[in-house]
C-alpha cells in the first residue's frame, strides 16, 4: 500500500471502529459496566482484525485484545492497535474521554497512525501536520489519569509548579497536548505498545516531542510489548520537562 493509503487506512479504521463502539454502547447501555467493557473490547477488536485481514492480508497485527503472534517480529509491517482505550470511561454512559488507536509500524518506525475520539466526533491522524493549538501555559498543564494519578506525576507537577488536567485514556491525554488543553502528558506507571503507538505517530506528525521519560527513543514491535513510560509534550517545553523528570527521579 502507498504511504497515503496507510494514513487513510489508519484513520478510516479508527473512525469506523469508534462508530461501532458508539452504537454498541447505545444499544447495550443497560449492561453491567464490566460486561459493557468486555463487549466493547471484543466488538472493536473483531472489526479491526477482520478489516485488516481484508485490506492488508500480508501485514502482521499486534492488538491488546488478541493473542500475540510472534511472526510479527520478522514482519516488515505491523499494525499496532488498541481497539478500545479507556474502557472505564466507555462504560460510563455520557463520558467522551475514550478512544480507538490504530498505528502502523514499518521497517523499525511508526509510519502512520490515528486516534479516534468517537464520542467527540473527532479522529486525529498522522496525515495532517498542523502544529499544536495555542501556546504553552503558565503554569504548565500536565495531563494525568483521573482515576489513578501516579505519585511520580504529582511530584513532577509540584516540582514544575504545574497544574494537573485529569482525563481518561492514554490517547485522549496525548491528544490533549495537540488540542492545547495540556502542555505535556507524562506517564511512568506502566503501559504497552498499543497504549502509545497511535498517539505517538499522530503527535510526531504534528511536531510534538515524543520519547521515553529519560529522553531516549520510543521503540516499537519489541518481543515484549511492555513499554512502561512515555512523554508527549509541546517541543518548546521538552527540555524543561525532561530536566524536571530527571531532578524528581533523583529526589
């Protein structure tokens, strides 16, 4: 497939999976939250796997909800997907801070990605390159989990004199930097490749800084897909945030 088609495929699949999730949530709003989470995960996963098998039959897939086929380790192209990022928020009718992630890894790099926010009617894509909205806040604003903000990020906010913006879904938090709602998303509590691949692909396309919290590169399609930490931020605050992370880590 061509590069432009890869961007389109990622965006189209994330958007369509999100629309399916919206219908699923509306039709099964009376389900127990745990059952609704499981149904959403399965419904979106099954859709994405079927569509990728049809559109890109020779590509490998790494999905949060699927068995890990190690054939991906020798594949040239691997789709890394999170069918439903933010299941807790999805199960709370009326919340919109959940997402669908679709990314493509190719020859060692993320080359396309999309993050759909279905309940907002928005899909962020690597096909676009506009810079982040607004400008860095004063004080800085850090996106953080609404349900379990890690002590590390709380300490970092204190060190920076930053405000915390609580929200669900890793994708939503990363895209909040693009939207100008936050200046940085710092995560150090453990994640997997599907949590960050699509957000990172989109963030990079729009000129945002992306790295591990020690400043080293994010590497995808590893044998172990555990990728514990992440920094997505406006480029003009990257040095400040990385320095503060280093200082907090020494305390």
